C-alpha cells in the first residue's frame, strides 16, 4: 500500500499569482495559522490506520513550503517521522537557508519541483536569477529536482525554449495543463489548446481510465487545512470526508471515480457520505457568493 499524503501548512506565499487557488486569502493578507492538528496526533492516526503502508509521499499543501514558518513546520515534521518522504513544490524564490533545513533528511526527499511562474516573474531579472540559483544549488547538493511550467497557448514557444534550456543543464522539465483562474474553475485556457499543446503536457498530469489519483499507483490521503482542519479527504474535487485525525476514524474503502452520471469526480465505496459544508458537494462555485468556510480548497 503506497500513500500520497497531503499535510497542511500555513496559507501564505510571497507571490500573488492571479490564478492561485488561494488568491482570495493572499489578497486579504489572511494567513490562517495552523491550529488543530499536530505531528504527534497525525502519527497516532497513521499508526492506527496506515500501519500497512509501504511508502508515504507527503505533499505539504496550502502555501509556499519554504517560507520561514512553513519550512520550520516541515523540518519539525521530518524530525518526528521516519518513513514519510517529502514531495514538494516551491516557487523557487526562497532563502537558501530555508531549503537547507531539509539537508539532514535529503535521503528521504522524493523530489522538489520548482514552478516557474512565468507571467509573474519573467520580467524581473533578480527573481529569474534567484530561481535558477536555487534550482542548480539543490541539484548540485544531490536533491532530486525538476522545473515545471503551466501551459499558456500564447507563451508556448517561450515555454518550449525554457524546456530546452533546462534540458541542456541536465534538469528534468515538466509542462502542466492550466486549469484556469477562479480556483481552476474557469477553464478559459483549455479550449484554446491544439494538438501541440496537448502533446507537450507531461504524462504525469494526464488523467485517464475510470479511476483517479493525485499520483499514479498511490492512494490519496488528503488532510484538510484551515476550515475543518484535520478532516481526511480522498479528493479535493469531491470532498467527502473519509476520516478525521482528531476524531480518530478512517473509512479506507474508497475509490475516486472519474466518470459518474454527471461527468464529475465521484468518491465511491464509503459506508456513509459526509460533507461538512452547506454548499453542494462543498465545492467552490464562482457563480455563488460563498466563503472559504463553505468550500474545499484544492492542492497548491
């Protein structure tokens, strides 16, 4: 049993990308502090319900993981655990010493992805240099790293040039489809994709078949942060609650179906279907006036 675990960190970031899932929080400078679950609580829950796991990859979600506070949280998590392997995404613009906090655990790091937010930093030479310096520095220290970009049709040639640039440096490069603004709900870019755009999307981000997972071959265990922190979900696109850290329960019999009668993601196989909020399927709807407390937030 291989687990893909999402563990919450503080909603905070030094960039303010207009397409970020947490755009509203960052615009209001609202950086909801972690407050409900602790690493010992998680370990107790893991030992009871995930004792058969052969591997646990951990994505620290919510904000930029290598900010001062979040990097301390991750280092503390690593000191208190043994088998968990970090699978991280960063904007690549943080202080070198914050990345260095993982050095004692480098052998446990699965990989670190550096997302190049072209629309935000491409015109800032100091940011571009810092991004490259951090990628190459961690690569040279022995970390498994890769660079990632989102596919925008009008920037396709620039993105492909960047892919060649990093390939020449021996760094893996991935291109991910762009889900759109409004927490990925707008879908304004996908209809513009032609055969070449689809061709260049990395296989990691291509979802096929009847069932889904954040990472192929791994079972999703997604711990909610912020509102109702501690809830365990199978999928942020159908946030039925499949467990809870504080309440010490877990229903492991779920599968994430990609094709229900309405063409939506559907978490199936649960003994009881539980939603915590007041809106349909607890999902953000850009056409309705709702707050974060009534909706689930996808992974960053």
